[in-house]
């Protein structure tokens, strides 16, 4: 059997294995169920955290905004998660799934989610990657119901066919893909810790006012001497927003950042990218993302959510759509200080409070400019930038590494899942 090395991934592969892969319906190789319906009047028992549709992403979980509902003791097995369970969205974006690895003890699931448990002869990691591949390539779409709001009911999910190789092959394939995902997740944890450190420094200096030399500065009306009360408009070079071409997004071209991509510094959801034509991008007068731009989601349910892009992250060329603002501060303010001000929970709420339309939440550029802003003394701003800049740079380095890892994993995923490549047990992850 001919052997070669994939130069981009560093994985040694062979031509397709002669061992035949069996095709089996999901109902014959797994046990699955839907979560519990949220009903405050009827639910009894102890309050426990649960996953809702919004907490499940493609291949990962968002555990920053968990809610609770009441579960009785006899419901814990039926609706609870254990290590190795696959959690899949039934509605919203049906098929979106992630592998549970006991990230949060005692986690439960809501009705909008399927919990999938494979049989003993089926690797849970292999099954997860198989379902992830099917979901991201549209192979689950023929099973969806609903004209406008799509769903993947249990009876339809049960009929989805899975290609099942021998267990040792499943384990080798899963080990290759999970090695990439483990590195990606480790980088995400490091990014989160770094951002937390920068946020705590911001809070210490500019909320609690314990900045260097604060002992010798008088405070009047809550403002240190030498600091100035201004509006956001006073400290910005500009606020920009983007647009979208007639006919909407397309399958390739220049990435156009929307609300679904704005999830924090060093974080970006590549699975939800939309694109605009090159010629449209080249003609844009506003909305083109530059190095160190702060971006802000300006309407919808998550109004005020922000992110920060720099040094080739997330792309060398990209734009924002009409739902996102780009904020650029004056040089004496600096983008680091601007981002960590915007990213505060208090600022987030103040932006949300500017919303004048309850039917369709949103904030105008004019309203945003009126927000009050306390401009620190230049020396304090400069010292903050010197302390935070190494942290921000490290975040962007890790974010770029993750982009390379994601590209390598996504290159391998379809070829491994369709049996095109047979892999050896020893795997070398690509060098970054």
C-alpha cells in the first residue's frame, strides 16, 4: 500500500484501507434523547445549570452565560451529561454539535438539544467528528423539518447513516483530530486567562482608581485630578460601519464580520463566516478592518458585545457588515485602553441602555458618541499601554496559531471521515 506524508499537517497517511466501512443508522449504534423543557410553573427540584442551544458551538461550548432550572433526582440520569456525550442542536442551527468532556460538574440539557451516547464498539470521539463533518458540510440538511425555522427531530436524526470502520481505525482517526482540538482548546484557555489578567488590571486602575501614584492624587466628584470628563465622541478618530452587497453574502471572497463572529479578543468563530466579492470590498469607503480595530455589535440580542483584532487576526483582509461598528481612538488614548473600556460589563450595559427601539434592539452611531468617558492623564494611559501591550500581543499570537491548527484539522477531517486516508498510529502535529 502506497505511503506518503501530508506536508501541511505532518500526518503520515496511506491510500484508502481495503477494510470495508459499514454504514449504519444512528439509532442502531447510539442511545439518544432530548433535554428537559423549561417550564418555571411545573419544574420541581433543585436548581442546576443546563446547556441551551446558544451554549453549543461547532466543536466547543460557551459556558460563560449558563442558566439554571429545577431538576428532580429521578431526572438526573435522563437529562444529565457525562464524559463522552455528544450534544447536538435540535433547532436554531440543527446539527451543530460538541463533545462533552466534564467541563462543568452536574451539567444538564434543555429540550432544544439532543444527547447522543454511542455503543461500546463505537468511539465517542470518532462519532463526534463524523457528525461534525456531516453537520458542517450540509449532509444533515435533508433531514431537517420546517420552512422557516429548521429542526432536526429525533425520528429524523435516528435515520442518519454513519460510516463505521473497525474500532482501532476509529481510535486512530479520532486521536489525530483530537490532538489538534486539544491544542486549540489549550490556546483558548490561555487566551482567556491573558484577557482576564488585562481586564483585572483595567479594573484596578480605572474602576477602583488604584493606578500608579494614586496615593498622591486628589479625587474630586469621583474623578482623579488631571483626568477629564468627556464623551466618547471626544476621544475617537471615527466610528465606521460596513454593509453588504445586493444579493447578500456568497460562498467565498473577502470575509465579512457579523454579530456571530464578535466574541472577544483573540476569539473568532470561523465556522460562521460570510463573504463579499473582492470588487465590493475594494470599493468600500468604510467598514474595512485595520490592525488593532475595536469592533462592536450594534443591534440584536447581544447589543454591545465587542472584540479586538490585530496583527493578521482573524484575516489579513476583512470587513464588517452593517450590524457592526468599528471604533478607532485618538493616538493619545490607544486601542488597548479603548477595548478594555468597551469590554467592561458596565459599558456593555450602558450601550444596551441607549437602545431606543424595543421591537428591534439597536444603537445609532449618534447615540453611541454621547456616552460619557473619563479620559485618564496621559502618563497613566501610557503606563497602562506598556503593561497591557505584551499581554495583547501574546493573545494575537495564540489566535494566529489556532487559525493554522483549525485550517490543518479541517483539511484532514473530510478525508479521514470518508476513509480516503488510512493513518498510522503515530501522529506528528504540524509545526507552527
